[in-house]
C-alpha cells in the first residue's frame, strides 16, 4: 500500500509523513528530497537554474517510480498533483490524503519557515497572503480529489490511519 500526502507547501506533509510512516512501520519517501538527492541541488536551485517546467518533469519521474514501492508513505511536493497526469496516477496507485489548511495558517508557517520556497521568494505580508490565496485556489480542485481530506493544522498519524484503514486500523 502507498499513502500519498498532498497539499500546499508548508502544510506538514514531510513532518507528518515521517511520523505516520514510523507509526505504520512503513518506509517514508519525500519526492522533493529524492529530487535533491539525485541532482545534488536544492529545489529552489533547480527552479532558478532549470526553470519550473524542467523541475515538474523530474517531479513526475520521481512520483511514477513510487509505483514500484510498497508499504510507503509518500510526501509529494505542493504542486505535484496539479501537473501532467500526476493526480490520476496518485489515485490509481495509492490513497491520497489531503492536508487541508487555511491561507492564514499557511502564511504563518511559510513566513517562519527555514526552507526557501522558490514560488514564494521575496514575498511577505499582504503580498505573501495574496500569492498563497491565488495558488491555493488554483490547486485546490486537484487536492480535493483525494480519498481522505484532513485538517492540516491538527493532523495526527492516528487520525490518518483511522481514515485510511478504518477505525480498527487494519487494512
């Protein structure tokens, strides 16, 4: 089984994914980290050096390789479901869980993040809020196709397990 965590950047896919994987005794796979490992560059450097279209191609390749994995929690990049056939792939190969968060919560997290986000570079305050609002509105139709939708601000591994496997936690 593959569980795909989807949602906007900064919603906690990686941190929650690691905890969920430990709880389930699954492997954890982060598509952004895999791209960084393969290229030797940070995501923001790839955006800068190669552009978004090239990054999205790499992202799709890494996502499609997850079809060979089993018993894995996959943290996707924030835009992953919104490009190519990625959301259809995710739906066909696992269970997507959307970590849904309000714009205000995302702004708070992203303003205080240590990780550089290429699509939000040099934005703060009202301009950051406006950009996140616009991008989230564009992406939400893909995110809402997920089998499970959970409030990202309060998401816990056990809640995801009960949604995915049922109340007794068995597959």
